[in-house]
């Protein structure tokens, strides 16, 4: 008995009666973000582990180059961490993160266009002998997956990203519109145009795939 006259509970019962602490890995995105806002920065590692593979898959679907995936995905999460104080729960964290990944991918595509322009400029200024050494014709690859990758890479950025988000990542029209910051009608138009372009580029082999 305790001094107050109430029967004291056994220690084992007292321990079991305490609410179990939910591990960070089991908490929702919203709770984790709230904890980060409150200064518990270790919670961000859980978000990274939760979404890094999907972000890597998205980047690979856009570029089809394994070498760029790791660096660009790291940039995406660094940007997300730096901008997390601006997140206001008006969309899902998942959609917000994908928007950052798409914008980072667009930036990289723009940089590549600039680098390609300088490369072409250099080639045009080369002598005939130097020019011949720079041109390497690779044999075509007729595998369906390689053809699809080549077809996607040939699309303008806005079409490539739209079809990747819909047909590869499985986002809804509404989510794609939010990620790409455009109207749903624009998303549908871009998807229709992208698929038509792929059919024209790749021919009958892709009739079942697109």
C-alpha cells in the first residue's frame, strides 16, 4: 500500500502502462516535418530513406544515365532540406519533393543544352581532319527498352517529363499539374502530344508500350 492508501501497482504493470514511443520510421510525413520544424533534424534522414529510391528512379527515367542519378538526387534532398521551412502542408510532401526533383532535372537539361551548344560551336570551328575524328557512328540498338529510352530522350523536356511522371511514375493528372505547375488540360495535351511523338519516332514496335 502507498502512503495515500492506494494499492501500489507492480513495476512490470507500470512499465507496460506507459505509452510506447513511436519510432521515427513509423511516423507520417506530416509528423516528421513538424518535428524538423521544431529542431529534430534527425527526422529528415527518415524522409530521405523513405523517398530516395523513387527520386532516383524519376531522375533515371528522365536522363537514362546511371552516372547522374546519385549526384542529382543528393541535390534534390539538399534543396528540400533548405526549403523545408517553406513547406505549408498545402500538398503532400511527396508531391512537393517531386516538384523539386523535376525542377532540378529541368535545370540540368538546360545546362546540357548550353554545353552542347559550345560543343557544337567547337566542332564547327574544327578542321576537316579534327571533325572526322570527333564524329563516331554507333550501331543502332533495336531492343525495345533501349528504343523507348532513346525515344524519351529525343522528346522536348516538357513532354518527356509529363510522360515520365504519368506512365513511368504513375502520378494522376492532378498531381502532375501540381508538380509541373500547369493546368490539368495542359498536362493531358502534353501527354497526348508526347505519345504521338513517340509513336512517330519508334514506329510499330511501341504500339503495345505507349
